[in-house]
C-alpha cells in the first residue's frame, strides 16, 4: 500500500472539519513521540511488549519452507516456530490440512457451539486523529451520544430480540464519554444481559476495576497494528497515539479484575502476517502470566469508512484470512475467536465450522438506531457509522442459519454465583 493511501483528502472536508483539522495540527500533542506516555497514563512493570515486538521484528516469513509447514502440522503441540511456519506463504498450499487440524482443535475444546452477541455503539465522539477511521475526530460526520434513557431503550430492544450478550462501544473521547458514563451504561446492561463486554478507549487499572464493579465482564482493544513505526504514521494525535499505553491495556484490565480480554490487529494497515503473529503472541504471553483469565482474538480486515473512498479492504484476501484463523486455532486451542460482520455471510458461515467460536448478529455500527432498524426503518437522528458492514443478518436469521449447519447457537454460558 502507498504510504499516503489512508490520509483523508482535505478537498473533501467541510469548512468546519478543515478548521478542526487545523486546530488539531496546532495542538502540542500533535505528532509527539508515540512511545512516550502522556500525563495520567498508568505505567506497569511488564516485559510482554518487549517479547512480542522482538519476535515480530525478527520474523522472516519468506524463510519458511513446505517442510517446516508439514512439521508444524505433524506436531502434537504447536510451538511459536510452528505457528510462524503456519502463517508463512509456504503454508498456503496446505490450507485444507490446516483447516482439518483447526476444526479438530475447535471441536475438541468448544464442541459444536457458536456464541452470538451484538454490539451497541452509545457514542461516536472521538479525540484521536487516526487517518483510517470513520470516527476520526475531524471527519465531518453526524456525532451523537446517547443519554441513559436512550441507552436503556436500545438495550431493551436488543434484549427483546433474544440476545443475552452485548458489547458496548464508544468513540475514544474521555471528554464526551467519561468512565462514569460508561460505568452507568454497564449498570443498565446488567439489567438486560448476562454477559457485558466493552470496547472503549484504554484506561488505567483502577478504572477497569470500577467498570468491572459496574458490570463489565471483559474488554476488547484493537492494537490496530503492532508495527510501532507504521502505528506512528497512522495515529497522529490524541491519547491513542501512545503505542505502549494501548499495548498494555489488556494487562491493566486483568490487573483491574476483568474476567476476560480480547485482542486484535486491523489487518491491512500494515504487514498482515507480522500483525497476526504479534496478536497471537500477545495472547500467548499474557495467557501464561494470567492463566485464570479468558482470552479471545478477533481478525477484522480494513473496511471502507465515511469520508474516505481510498481504502481498499481487499489487500488481505479471504484465503489469507482463513489461513490466519486456522493458524490461530492450532496455536491457541483454548482461545475464543470472533469473526465480525465486516466479513461476508458465506465466509462467516464457513469459518464457524472450522475455527471461529463467536459471531455478531443484528449489527449496527451507528449510534442509536437499533430500534428503527429492528422495525425496518431508517433513523434520521442516529449518529453516523464507524465503517460499512458486510453481513447484516438479524439475530433470528443468524441463530437459524447456525442451527441449520448442525451447530449449536449459544447465548450465554456463564453464571455468577
């Protein structure tokens, strides 16, 4: 990809957006050192980042051969070296064998179950300048933040559909969506759902503790890319610019008492094989440090966003994505794997029979439009979406499709006592 491919064309911005962009570029935090913590950011003692990045930077995937792949597939336990071979181009001709082994591991540890959840975006205000994101702070989109009454209304609509697990999301703005606001949303979610996840801006361990006390069970954080140099060129301002603080978010969440943590790179932002390696190693090393916790991975590919028609989401093709997911399953047999609605129906239907264990349904990435969409309407008041989805199936349709494949749809398997 060309270095400037992700930058939003100034010619397409409104006067207001250009003014915001100019103001941001004058901000002292603009293009500050992306490896330096900002004021108020908690620092923890951990060697996980160093381990992950050293392995990733040394990874030469073109050095692996067919023999390395065969050896990895024959091994009863997948080592880091085996995993590197399975991610390499040399593994492409062995995709069928990888799928068979991944299917065996999935069946062994998860049976034939597929978990279903839905995301709920409650705000799309953002303070970060990330050049590839639809919520980008100077993108000229309709911003919206739901109040508590609106959040509860949306949650009731979702719960009435039968869904028992919800993932609450916000844009990354402490000012617009502070920790207390998110905590109150978690308390509401506890009334309607048995499992509550968060995908919000990274916070400190004491704040994760507070959110867990409010009802959050797990958090997911996208590192976006594990290549620190590429990360610096894509995250130009805001708290998200600080690479190590974002990297350590899952560990701070575990320190704060969260039951589970999710990991992901946004495939297509950088070298996808290295990002896939780093994502899995991030899980691998933390799993050994916090063996009591639940770990999961997502594997999203870049999607088109509002106000940016230059993004090509096809740089990571479906066969390559399937290879990554199979490699994840073989290397991390106990980890959950989520495949989002960014992917098309045929891909999601196929991969849940091989490696994935969780899918979203009834998805809207807009703010406050579940009620209208559930009634087949469009809401003029809803905030704009973060990205385009490919699989818009309702919960009922997803449940039916999973069951027709001979799989068991699961809504919740955790009971607090």
